[in-house]
C-alpha cells in the first residue's frame, strides 16, 4: 500500500514545539463549503514558513530549500553582503521622539493583524428557529 503524503496540517502539528519557538502559531477553523469537518488554517511568520518547507517532502518545498541553501552559501562565501539599505534600522529607544513613532507603528500592525484574524474566523449563522 503506498504511503500517503503528509498534509501541511500534519507537518505543523508534528513540529509544533519547534515552530512555536519562532513565534505564536495562530490558526482558525473554517468551513470550506465542502462536506465534513472544518479545515484548520495556520498563520505562519517567515521563519515558521521556512521551517515547514524544511519539513515538507513536496517538490516546491525542495525548490525553496535549494534557494535557501544558495543564498546562505553566497553570503557565507562573501558573494552576498548586507547593505545598509537592506537592514532595517532600529530607532534610538533612548530618544522618546524616535521610539514613540516606532512603537505606534508596531502597535497598529498588531491591531490590524488581530482584526484580520477575528474577521477570518467562521461565524455561527444557524437560524434561530425553535
């Protein structure tokens, strides 16, 4: 009997502890409109998405792994350098005039992400007939 391909959900559940070491692992259950149980959708950050590619046995994941290796080796061999334009400058947290706008931007991004998560959650739309 051929072995079935692991699903993304199974890969995520099997490696949940390692994925959570790179941040929260938010998810929602949503009905896809098909019969059966609702599907689980995970919201991964970049590090978590790369880890899923490392664990996944698919052809596309293999291509991503190859690209990660190429970029890492180019950097390691000195063929690829980080430039100031490529680095995200941190504000001077000792200066409230620089720290406050940076904090406000992060706060707003967090609120938008949380609102998107709430909006993505399924709603109970059953009729209220008794």
